[in-house]
């Protein structure tokens, strides 16, 4: 029984990385969710984003961003999301989502950065690109 549970967990993890679609995308309708997009300060913290969006009549009708975090070095703490916004993509069809968070780490622990950020562009056909990501300090 343990083996079945482990296989289920592995299968769920693999499926989580595949964009999820409902509806008939070929007809301009559907909803998608990206796999987790990670920005990490190795050994200190990890920051994950998932972008979900829906399309109707080949136009994006909603975009939502879900953020989760993991504190790896217990000297640090999660402060929160500092900035989130979205705007029309440069192509005039998609939407670009920007997100920036903050961790607080004392002394040299945070010297490599405490502000993970990223910009993701989603398209009405269900595709997406991670335009940029990084860490500000």
C-alpha cells in the first residue's frame, strides 16, 4: 500500500508540471495553470509561483497568481508579497504578470538576496513564457 501511495504522489507531482486545460482550446475557450515556477536562494529560501488564466472567445478573461514560499534557513523569515501587477503583453494579445516577494535574513545570510521576482507572459492559446526572474538584494 505504501508503494501505491508513493506512486500516486510521484504521478501527482508530474501532472502538476503540465499545464491544465479545460474546455475546447481550439475554439478559443479554456483555462490553464502553469507548473510551479521557482526562484531560489539555495540553502536559504525558495519562492514558487503558479499563474492561472482563462480564455473566452480567444481573449484572456482572468489571470490569477498564486505564491507559496519555503524558508530553508530558519534564521530567515517570510515577510510577504511586495508587489504584484499585470498588464497587456507587448504582443497586444497576452497578459504579463509581475510578482516580487520578500524574505528577511540577518547579516550575511541575506547577502545573496532577499527579494525574488519574476515576469510571466500568458497567451490565449494556453502557452506561457517566463520572461525574466531573479533576486534583488
